[in-house]
C-alpha cells in the first residue's frame, strides 16, 4: 500500500522543478498499471498501489533509481532538492511495459459507446451510465466530494456529463488537492494566498503535509479519492460557510461542465465524451501495435490484411513546366471567381512560434504574427483582394469574395482575430462578407494511458482539435448555407502559416481546374525532401473484400508512414527529393460535397483522426509550477475529407484512372506553393525550415526569379547559411495587386538593375518601371492601391475597385542612397522591420500620380503628392526639376493613365492608356 513517504518523494520531485536549470529533465511518473497518475501540483492519490514502484530522475542522461526502503527516503528527498535544473519534462517512460488491461478498457468503453449511441433519449443514457461500475463506486466512495460539489443542484444533463467523465476513467479530474483548497480559501479563512514564486507555493504545501503527518502519525489507512483523506483529523475540510471557496469551486465546475458539453455535443457522431476516449485509446494502442482493428486516420479500412492496398505517386499538371495549361487554368480560375468562397482555418494555437504580446506578456495566435510588415491574416486578405482586382481589370466588374474563418479560444484566438478585423474596418469588405466560427477546445491526454491532463482540480489542459473539424463545424454553424447565399459553389482553402500559397498562378489554376472539370476536391502540391516532417499526397489503390477496386487521392501524415508501410525513399539513388509529393493543405473544395460529409453524423465528418504524442505540451499548474509533458489530443485533418471521395470500379485500372476521379492534384515549384512560418528560430538554430526567416528567403527567391525574367539585373539569393551571418542579399516586397500573375507583372517591369543590399517596397498596383537602376532604398506607398473606399450611413466602408488609385511611372531613373543599415542589431528582416540610413520615399494620397524620367535621385528624398495632383520630376538646369499640377476634368476621376488588361488565347496583354 502506498505510504506518505512515497507521496513525499513524488511531490518533492515536483518541487525540484523550481530549482532546475540547463537541460536537466526530471521524470516523476508511475510505472504503467501501478496506480499513481503524474503528480500535477498537489497531493493526489487516484488509485491504491500494492506493488513496488520504481521512479527515475534523469539529469544529464543519468538515471537514478529511487528505492522504496524507509532508510533512503529522506536521502532521496535531499538529493532531489539539491539538484539544479530549470523545469520538469514528464517524458514517456523508458520502459515499454503497458497496462495489461488497456485493451480490455477499450473493449469495455466500445460496448458503452455502442449502448449510448443506440439510446434515443437522455433518460435512456442516464440509465446506461448509472449502471457503470466505476460510476457507482466513485459516488459511494466520495460522499465528501458530493457535498462539496453540490451534485443535487446539478441539472440532469450536467450530472450525466460528470458520470461520463468517471465512466471513461478520468475521475482524477474531479479530485481536489488540499493545497488547492488552501489557496482558494485564502488567509482570512485559514488558507494560504498564492505566492509569486512557484517554489514558495510548493514548499508551503510540503510543510503543511509534514505538519499533518506529525499531528496524526497516520500514514494511509483509508485512502479515498478526495483530499487524500486519511482519517478524520489528518486534513482540514472545507468549511461549508467559506463562501469564497465555494464560489471558486462552483466557477471551476461551470467551466468544466462547459468543456464537457462541447465535447459531448461536437463529437456526437462518434459517441460524445465516451467516443472521444475510445478514439484516443484506439490510437494509443495502434501506435503500440497492440490493436489491429481499424484505428487509423482513414475512413476506409485500408489496414485489412485480406485486401490489396498500393500507394502510387499521383499524376497532375506541373504548372511550372506546362506554361500553356497553367495560363489556361488560371483564366478559368479568374472567370469562376464569383462562384468561389475563401476558407481560412485559423484555430491553431501555434505553440512553436512562441509569439508573445510585448505589451501584455500574453501569448498570441499565429494569425497575429507580424510578417513582412503586417499580420499574417492581413497578408491573406491582400492576396484575395489582388485576385479580385485582377477580375475587375479583366472584366470590369466588382466582386467581393465571402470569407469564412475558423477560430478557437486558444490564446484568445477568436477575440484577437475579431479585434483585428474591426481595427481594419473589415478590410474594406464589409462585416457581412465575413463569417467567424469558433472550434471547440478538446482535452489533452498523456502518452501512456490516455489520462486527461489537468492543471488544477476541474481544469483541463485544452488544445484545438485540429483543422479537420472544419467541415462538421461549418455544417453545424450554417456556414455552407451562408456561402450559398453569396452565390458560391466552391472554395479555396489555405492555412495562415503559409504566406506563399497565392504566388503567381498557384491558387487560380487550382481553383480553375476544379471548377472547369467539376471536381470535388483538389490539392496544390510540390516536391518534398526525404525525411521532412511533412505529410504526402498519394494515389491509393484499394481492392475491397467484395472484389471491387477503389481509387482516390488522399494524404498520409508523416507520423503514419511506419504504420501503413510507407517508405520515405528518394525518387532516385542519391537524390534528396522524396518519391511522394508534399501535402501542403492548399485545397480546392466543392462546397456541397464537403457539406454532405460534414453533416453525415458519422465518423467521416471527422476525417483523418490522429493522435500525435511525440511533442511536449506545456502548461502551468495552480502553484505556478511549469510542466512539459509528452501528450496529445484527438486531432482531425481537413485534407483527409478526401477519404470519403474514393471512386469504385468493378475491375482494376492500370491507366488514366485519375481522369475519372472526383479528386485531382496540380503541381508547382515548392516556393510558389508552400513555405511555412510555423516555428520560432532559436538563437543558435542553423535550420531555417518552417521558420519566418526561411519563408522570407523563399519570398526573396521568388522576387529574384520574377524580376530577372523582366531583364532586371540582380544578385541571386544564395544558400540559407549566408543569411545567418549577413541577412538577405536584398529586400523586395511587391504588392500582389501588381499581378498577381507574373505574366501581368512582367509587363510592368522592363530592364534596369537592383544592386546587392538594396530595398524595394511597392505598395501600389498601377505602376511602370522602365530601365530603373536601384542602389539603395526605394519605397512607394499608395494610400489607394486598387481603388477607393466608400461608406454609407447604414453600411460598412467598402472597397470599390477602379482607376481612382495612386499611380507611378519611373523611366530611365537612377536611385542612389545609403539605404538599409545592414549592420543594425535592431533589424528583423522577416518582419520588414529595419533601420535605414537614407531612402527615396514616395507617398501618394487618393488618386495622386508620380512621374520621374531621365533623372538621378541621390541621397534622402521624400515626395508626398496630395489627392488629385500629379508630381513630375525631371532634370533641370541646376539639378532636379519638379512640377506639381492638379488633375482636371476626366483625369480628376480616372487619372491621366492606366493599364488596360486584355485576354488573348488565355494570355494577358497590357496596354498603357493615356488620357
């Protein structure tokens, strides 16, 4: 039986985290199957252990076995406190031993799951849950807890949710540590106020434990699930008159019930709370090769040993090589723009970015990352507006694309995104053209037994449940009907952390291919490196037990390769390119199709369920002690909605199978499809993969490829290692409305040069560059880039695309200045936050124009042109000659010139029209 000395060892290991430093890691966990869950900041006994338990403390790679003999207990305690480290990492146990009853646990829960799903009323569900052995036993053993939580005041549904929690083996969430009660009661009621130091909190609790031991001399005669109640006098009970403590408990319970209701409601298609835990256990056992029934990310049973499954490299047009097809598909995409919506899954917590609000110190979601001068969300909207401007310039029609954004409560994600949209007046698109819908947060589970992680009594550690919940959630929230009301039948989907997905033809050609061919789902893909932590797109061939052959494009997460027998091999010996292409989560979807799947009330509505237990989850307990444990949560992957779109044939197909599928794929150069900003680059980190720095360099490489094709001379972006020492060779930021198609941009830039170390920022769409030589910094800011905003008394300000925008022409101009101070330690290149020594800056208000011809601009210059005027710069007798004149008559509205876009054989031809 567990004694309190062992409990002291467990708790002291937690205290040691406040003294930790360097790379030391302390592991305080029970050997699976022996009763004690991870200590999470207080005195907690969940099960009684009658077997010897070995605990290990790992520091600098040395494992120290902690004996159970009484002679060594306090020596171990002193040694643990003396060791210096920074934080606890509760890593998975080194032993491969597992609970012998985990499979039985799953079988029992699956029976319960089936019974609850068959129940038609809440009353029937109550009867079923009340018959569960765990529920009855828990309530019998915890009379004090029942009084404390005032179960009798709970509604029938609320009590049912708590019973479900107990039935799935998560009763520890309801356990109340005495230290937590002490903190909640406060000093005026004999409790203890929380100290600013986690160490002080932990030491206070340890002192309280020792005092209780000395008073009672009772070491575990009657353990229960509540307050480590070991006899009537061993611990203080909660005074029923302590109003503040009761209120704290009530408030915490309300939040827990709200979370449980979210899980029960959203996961109703798999059995609610019980179904969620069943899926968790299935995936844990599958990862340990213990469970051989279907428990993978697939809706189809591809794991059936009696069937044939083969993975093939999917075929599709390469937009970087098949130029004519790329141009044609992009035109299809432009034509179909009024039928397209835009979907942004922004609910992820983005823990790896470590984004912090400098003013408040609070964590920020990925969408708020300041990237290239603006937040990532603003960048996505700019890309969309550029496509709408191209549509206007091509067809002369206004169109505003409806945007649906999935948010979450993680890091106040929803509040931040709402505030950002309001700050920018909904980006001149009107509130009615946005729909924000919030995904539920779900419980995290430990890597060993699937125990739900809590940070304090009643408070779970929650995370978003992956972007795959988007289809079911959109159905539940009426998002599809909203899209239909705007005339949309399809949508493009892109993730917030990928700022390059709309480069050149990528998104337009993807959407155009889907619209033109009546496809249900499409992927934009690219090359992938061997060993990369990225999923892949595959063509899956599946022979069913019925003798039919099913084919479809799908995705496989890299964490599932071993399970499914995927070999991450190169395309040829010695190559670093993998045989299968990368899944980028840049998608085209047919709305009616994904709505049908999302509203199916089946497992298919939660596609690609996975459980990633390989990454640590960080949280802070109620004592202020920080934890980092290997844990995960049930996640869904939006791209695996493809698993419900397989096409069946009565015989095996050996050629041209993809032409007849509902799914398709297009390829492009990798840096035109994906370059993610997902993680923060550490100071000594030499890898730029998936960092904002690496993504910036890909944008610079794209700029180089584009401008060199315009006969502009400039230095190439070399290997990433040079960036670590000296930064990028140049900074070029072009507003996407200049194109966004490179074919359009090439006709606005002709000849010249950009010297190494130069900066070019163009916030303008109507622009002409002819033989310009830049050696330094040039910034052009048009306040009206694509038109003007107009608002009425009862409506939001709306952007009207048109000729009333800033315009600039530069011909045979040489610009020389000191430019960016590349030696400044304050420079953050990927934020486009740099110190400048000199620059030429042109600011255009309203429909102002700036013309410069045959001039040399040396040193620091600021040219600011008011609305309705044109400033002309030429060479005069004594240097520069400037002329400011108003735009009159028709020019006051449309300007003195503009680019006219004309389509001919799927290609754009531009003509400069002058009034």
